[in-house]
C-alpha cells in the first residue's frame, strides 16, 4: 500500500510515540521527500538525527577497526554511531550500497549491534531507498535483509505538497501551476538531467524568487509551460481588493487563471477577516467546485497557523454559508468540532 507523505508522517510518529524500535525501510521515488520526512520526525520529537549514507562507506567503515588487546581483537566502532541518548539512526540510500555493505549492515539492523558496538536503547534504526523501477542505480536488497524491516512505501501527493508549499512560503505561482498541471509534480525525464519532483520544485521556487529561470531545477520542457502559465496569471483580479472585501471583479473563466487565483488567495491570507472576505467573494462569483478547492487548501493552513477555530466560528454565522456547508459532510463535521 502506498502512503502519502502525511500518512507516512503519521505512521512514523506512532512508532516513536509507542517506542516501537523495529527497523523501518522507507521506499519511494527520488525526490518525494523521504529524508526530509525522517528529519522532520526527529525534530518534532526532539530526537538526535544521524544520517549515514552506506553507499559512501566500506564494510570496515561501519564494522570498525580491529585493535588487538590482551590476546584478543576488539572492534573500535566509528565515531558517527551513537553511544547514548535518544534519536534516529538513518541509513539513507541503503540499497545503493553494494551487497557486501548491505550484508555488514544486516546485523546492525536486526540485532542492533555490530562488532563490539550496541545501538543504545533509545535509538530507532530507519532506512530509505529508491526502487529498481524508479530507474535508480540500486542493488537488489537480499531477502534476509529485507525480512528484517517493516516496509513502508511513500508516493507523491499534490495535496500534501501544496500544504508544505503554503506553510513554507514557496512561490504562489509554483503552487498554482502544479494545481493546474498536477501530473508535473513528479515526472522523470529520460533525456534531461533536470526534471520535476517535489524536491526540484522547491528549488525552482527559490530560483524564481531570485528572478532566475527554473529550467535548471525542473527541465526546459516544464519551464516553458510554467512561463506560459505565469504570463496568463498576470490577468487575475486584484488580490488586495478581494481580501479587503472591496472587489467587484468577476471570477475568471480560464482554468489556468482560476487555479492561479485560488492558490494566490490562499497564499496571501494572514487573518480570519481576509479569509472571510475571500470566501464571500468566491461564494458570490464562482461555482461550488472552485469554492471547495479554496476551502480544501485554506483549512489545513488555518489549523497550522492557529486560526481555524476563529474562522470557523465566524463562518458558521455567515447567512449564505450554511447552504454551502450543508452540501459537504466533511466540512460540516469539521466546523462542528469547533463550534
């Protein structure tokens, strides 16, 4: 079963919260955010985080150096392995390591020890890697090693990426373009070294903010489409007027412009008053599906910013919002939780 990034976060959070120390293998396409998610989990639980790339090591680098002492040989472990505290030991790109290296890691993963070294009780041992079908330069994972993991597979999710983009203030043009062309969120290209993925779109946002072309991050084909989208987006109604409740503009008819406008509104909302003004304008000027898209993007962001309860309490009093709310069971239940 494929998990969205948010579902993967929920699962990994549960493993930490319940002190489940089984080794975990996270599978997924390049650029979907596997490493970032694990680092985020460590940070949210105030855990140490050690990222080890086994593909860059030799077996002796992990097992340690043999040192004779009193007619015996002891293995001095490498300094990067933890010796105390609590944390996540992350063996990233594990299946890019050759079979001999994976074999050495097997004991660390199963027995939580290798040579004279023991993984401290408070540490989780997690791994991640790409699949062979992702055209990654990986080795087949030996069955005995694979059987020692809990296996979790993660896939891209536009909804998850949009919320990440809103919360981390990625450029609104990037978000709008991907809402319009969701198939370009992750699309490897055989003939270009640069291609679109959640990771490269974040790089593209930085480039675009700096006034630079985004082709080095997502490829020339994708960049041409994005530039055309940006040009069309210049025709959207005045955002300030909508967010201040002063707009008399009509909702656009071009789909690309509609997506650009919805994401631009969500990206620029910082208060409950602005959210209500945008809702009022959309409710009067557009069809329910565009208003629903606005709500779907807005609600998670308001929760993150601590504004959801205040917004919901005001929205439920809206004279024409009740009809809209009654048509969406999910929205009704969410509002009921806070009113």
